[in-house]
C-alpha cells in the first residue's frame, strides 16, 4: 500500500469519529468508541508502522532544531507519520473534551465549535474548551 493510499484510509478512519462526536455524542456506539479509544488506537498502530519505516529510510529523528525537523518532513513516510500523529492526538483531545463535559455540562451546541476547532486546528479547540470550562466552573 502506498503512503498516498494510507493517507486516504487514515482520513476515512478519523472523519466518522468526528461526525459521531459532533452529531451523536451520547449515542452508545459513539460512547463505546470514545471509552475504548478504538480509532486513536488504530491510528497509533498505523503511526508506529510508518514512523519505523521513516526511521529506516531516513535514519534517526532529530528534533533539536527547526532545520532538523524540517528535514524530517522531506520524506513521505515521515510526513504521513506526522499527519497520523495529528489525527490521533486531535481526536484524543476531542474525546477528552466530551468526557470532561459529561460532568461540566456545557450545552453541546457550545461544545461543537470546540470539537470543530480541535479537528481543524488542534490546540485552538483545546484552548476554546478550556476558556469555556473556566467560565462554567467559575459560575458554579
């Protein structure tokens, strides 16, 4: 399987989970996938495969400077691994937001921008949720 094919597959793995979290966050199937972290685990397995391949092709990973990190992202297996890393961790942040909100109880319509931001801009969604959480907890 080519890295381009795997890129499409990992996107197809992550997208349905985001749709479930936005539109059906309390559905038992959604909760099962969140509670057992099914999709992030699958993405993590694929990540391990591609990060190992990237290391075999390009040698060790040097994160000591911006130039070194930029060099890592010239090899397609490393870029694919990086993309899978984003998909898995952004998804975990979205799941964490929903889990936190089970006790905080911010209306889901307000949580949706946090989820969408986490999906598209990772840390922005996390920050938005943390602001909403702080406001909600301050009022309580």
